[in-house]
C-alpha cells in the first residue's frame, strides 16, 4: 500500500488560487462552487476548496458576532480586524497554492470534512 502525493498541474493551481482570492470579494461563494463542481476531479482542488470554504464560513460566524457587538461599540473594531484577516490570509493562501502547496488557514473551524 503506497501513498503517493500527486503534484497538482498548473490548471489545478490556477483554479485553487482564484478560489482563495475570490473569498476576498465574494465570501464563501467561490469556494463552495469550486468544491461542489470540482471535488471529484482533483484531490488538490477538493482539499483547498474545502479549506477555503471552512475559512470563509468561520469568518461569516465572526462577522455575525461582530455585528452583535456593534451595540457595545466593540464590533466596529472587530469588523475591521476580520476584514484585514480575510485579505491577508486569502493572499497568503493564493501565493501558497500557486506554488502547489497545501495551505491551512489558521484559527479556522473545520466544519466541512
């Protein structure tokens, strides 16, 4: 029983890079679409789209909490931090995926397995 790590081709890398970057503008929608449509085509695409989807869902939950906390004026600061967190880590993930690396977002709830 051998476990081979398949090297993603350039098309897979491009799809995953766009998926990660799409999260900046469109939240969980790009990762959900890619995961649903391409999860059976490539292990790399499936893993990275699922990772991006989990990250975006985690951010949505954090944004919900921040909106609730707006009433005590802490939410405004949290919303800004969540936005910066999203942009920075989506860019890092896109750079990693363009190299063919498997990227794992920090502080992410793994809701989709």
